[in-house]
DNA sequence: CTACGCATGTAACTAGTTACATGATTCA
DNA sequence: TGAATCATGTAACTAGTTACATGCGTAG
C-alpha cells in the first residue's frame, strides 16, 4: 500500500522508490530494494500498476511504474478500512525491563543512545514537517498540482498531523531517556560506593 | 531473551510462558505458544535452559523449564550490549498519512479507535505499574525473594521506569488522536457542506 | 459427563533482512 | 579511466502469524 500511495503521487522506477523509502517516509515505513522489486512485479501482475519502459543513455532502459485505475480503487478500499492500532515489539524496552543484568555503565549508555537517537529524529522530523507545510517536497508538488484548494488542505493536514505526532513522540522519548539516565545515577549513588572504589553491576550481587 | 529473562525469575512450562506473554509483558513483547514451544526446544538444545518432568494427575507429565548457568551468562551478555533504538513500522500511521483517500467518517473512526485503544492500555498499564511498585506480581515476589534490598531497588526501578514511559506514551497517543478527531471535524466544516447535505470524501474530488 | 482450562505440538504461509550479483551511466 | 550513482535483480535465511490438531485434568 505504501508503494501504491507513493506511485500515485508520482510514477517512479524501483530505484527511486527505494531512495524514497530511505528518506521521506523512512520512519513510518521502510523497505529495501530487495523487497521493492519483487513487490512491484507482484503489483503489476495484479494489474494495480503498470510499467513503462523509458530510455536511459543509448543502450539501457528503465521501468517507470504508474498506478492504474484498479490501483486507485485498491488504495481507496484500503484507506476506508479502519486498522486496529497495535502494540509494537520493542527489543529496546525489553532490555531496559531487565537492565538489572547490565552494569550501571551500560544501562546509562543505553539511555544515552536512546536520547541521541530521538534527538536526531526530532531534528529530521521537524525539518520534514516544515517542508511539508510549505509544500516544499517534490512529491507534494506533484500530488497537489491539479487538486482543488480544499482537497489540498486535507492532503497536507493529515501529513502534518502525523509529523506533529512524531515530534511529540520524539520529545517524550528524549524526556524518558533523560529521566532514565538520572535513575541510573541515583541507583549508582545509592549503591553506596566508597570513594575511589568502582561499583560492581547490581546483577553480580545475584551471582555466586 | 524474553523467554530466558522470564524463566530466570521463575521456572515455568511452555503453557505458563504463553499465558505470561499474554498479560504482563504483552505490550513490550508478544509471543504465541506456536512460537514458544519450538523456541524452548531450541534453547534447551543450546544448553541455556533445562526441562524437568513434573507429574500432573496420574498419567500426564509436563515440562518445567529452568535457566541453566550458561543461560544466565547469555542473559548477562545480552543485557550488557547496547541495542540501537529503532524505527518501528506503523501500518496505522501509514494509513493516516494517506487518509485523504478515506471518507471523513472513516478518518474520524480511525482516530477514535486509536484513542480508545490507548485509553484501555493506559488503564491496564497504570494498574500493572502500581502492582509492580507494590511488589504485587507473582514474578516479582519470586525474583526478589533472595535479593539484597539494593539489588531489589534496581530490579524494580527499571521496570517502573519502563511503565512510566509507556504511560506517558499512552497519554501522548490519546492527545494525538483527540487532536486528529478535531482536525477531521475542521476539514469537514471547511468543506462547506450546505445543511442537510452529506459531505463526500475529499478523495472523490480527485477522481474524474 | 461435559465443558473449560492445562498442555503441547506441527504446517503452511507472509514479511522482512542480509548478502550476493551484475551491468550501464555520468561526471571529474 | 575510475569512482559514484543509477538500475535491477536473486538466494538464503529468520521471524512471526494463522490455522490445524490432539489429549489429559478437574470441577460442577
């Protein structure tokens, strides 16, 4: 569905799609080229998209895929079904849950990595949200060029809303990680390490 | 690793593990019995856990799995590696991104489902966090019964921190969905429907 | 004696990752 | 002429889901 939705805005080659999944939409949905190429073939077999051969250079050609009417119908059908939100699996939260097995140092590093990760995402997402608002993205220009003002408003508004949610999420994650670091510091202090003495991990108390 | 961590707190049968994955840990990690049983066999082959046959009734037996020393080492090794946080795929956000293809009604239902989902999670998580804090869970009692006060503090503190994060997350999602509903209402109003006239989906403007 | 919970599996399938491969084009 | 980028694939593998199956124990 992500492939269909993107191609609907602008016909593309598999390569361009892969690039696109790498930046713009990357943090909502990802796909590698090894997944995209077979998927394109499948969508073509189902009559939802169509490949047009385009020359590149003298010898080579490339396949530019565009959405067919049946593909538009499929998109609309999909969009009009409510999906139940679901619980993601989080390898990271799982680890934090059992962080008493780790040294204080590693526990702190884990939170720090979390903080840095979402700080970077915050910046990236904020920039992308701004581009969206200004209609600055390639795809938005294509998507909106022959839409009514009213329709454009909706197209934009939903996407901006998604990014606002992502930004709040990032902020929340940053706060959580910061509190996590403080927690580790507190535990470390409470462990009552005498000066000049390196604290052992709490898990080592368990072993013996 | 989830299986190892749980079994370390208390030896269990595959069935009990499956139950456990259904409630307590369910929103951090899930696993169905059809995944658990083969996994237990695999962990046993690797020497990380060991099955003890226990009678149940007269004829039947059951396998209770317990963590072996090698399993403890493996847990410690795992916990002491920082995992890079990662970008989940979100089918729901993907749909909201392209919600201009849906009717206003479905768009609103999607946000409403999101709100209700996280409201329920909020209640469930809050209850579980409270149980954790009071040491009210079965597993916590086992886990802590022969630990030092200091070690217990860490065991508890990390888990509580995870649940506090989940609660903030749920709150954030509820707010986001509520704003989403308001957004749909606004778009609907701006679409300028005359009284007594049913609004078409914005996507239908695109088609033709 | 019946229903519900305990207990344990397998099979078929879908999705996704990582690695292996290849070749043309374009720009410095 | 070499490196970066465009372009397109396949193979092997891991994880996870859904559905199919079976049978004992226990309480009412």
